[in-house]
C-alpha cells in the first residue's frame, strides 16, 4: 500500500464544496475537505513546513507557477508558516482524501528550473543557487486565511529571488506569525493541505526516463539484476522490471539476446 503524505493544495473551493484544483479528476465533485466540527480549534498548532513537488503534481494541486512545461529537473518548493489543525479519517473522501489540514498563515511558492547543480535544494540553499546563477527561480507569496490589508503589506513584492528577498520573506513570516498569535479572531481557517497517497507525486519525466534507461540496459545486454543495480535510487525499478518483462525477460540473471537488443533499439527509434 502506498504511503500517505500531507500535500499543499490550493484552498479555493467550488460552489459544491469540492476542491477547484481537482476539477479534472473523474470524481471531482466528491473531492472535498474533511470539515471542521463545532468546537474544534482550527489554530491549535504552529509549524513551518516545507515540501518539494514535481511540476506536474504542483499543477494538479493548483500551486504551480507559470507554465508546467520544462525539463525533468524543474520542481516547485512550498514553504508554509501556518497556524493549523488536522482532521483525519480512516474512510477517504472520494477514495483519495484521508485528511485535511485547516489553517491560516503564509505560503511561499518557488519554481526552480534551469538547475546547474545536483544539490538537494532547501529554501535557503535555493536563494544561494539563484544568486550564484546555478538555477532560475520564480516565486509567489500568498496569505492564506488572512484578509487584513496592513499585515499583507509587509510581504515583499515581486523581485529577483536571492538572499535579499529570502531574508525579507523570513522577516515577513515572523511578522505574520506575531500577528496571528495576537489576532486569532480575525483569521479564517482554509483547507491548505490534504492527506493523500504519495502516488500523487509521481514524476512523469522520471518514469519516462526509467523506460529509456531500461531500453539502454537491454541494448548493453545487461541482466535485469544489473539494470536494477544501476538504477537504484535514481529511476523507477517497477517500470524497468516491467520493460524487461515486456521484452520477454523474466529471469533477473538472464542476459538479453541479440534479438532483444535489436527490439530495444527499434523501440527507441520509434
């Protein structure tokens, strides 16, 4: 069974109460947040949360910036400073949503592309990479559940993302935290995260590359065991195994034949 993870989502809801960003799902009208009950404290916890998503998943959840087109190295980072509470169920809403995180606070979205480094980027490291010309970074700041104009004015406006804007964002997050701590009554809880299967974050680029890697291993006449060893931690093992089975190679120690090699070449040439 797939693992469950909290994922950021656009809190905008349609008239029927379902998530606007999930409108293209087959059962979109069923995909609603798990509601708060009377007496629930919607602001029982405070946490700074960070999540990295591939471009396609970010688009599906309604938090992508600009075009979703781009190389497989592009990703979206969501940085959230929130007062919140969790609602969880064992019977998923619409078969997909096991929980909803309601709250208010600050969400910063970074779209990182044109990456020239293999670093495992975190929020601060991305600022350094942008300043050094190692990545292109677009950003957007959203106040969730906050409508007071004066506090929203403390958020930095559009600018190049670098150390300066990074520090301004951190300063704004602290101002928002202090405001929320003293003004609970002015906050409106919104459904800003959902608890869903981690399968939602599948990367179609990574999967496509897994097929190519499998074909190239067959062309090199590597056994399935060797192909899996070569791909460990980098590519989808299930897809590589499935490609070998498609080519009629079920024994993980069997080396592909010359006919298998020609078939893999033909597959890549199609």
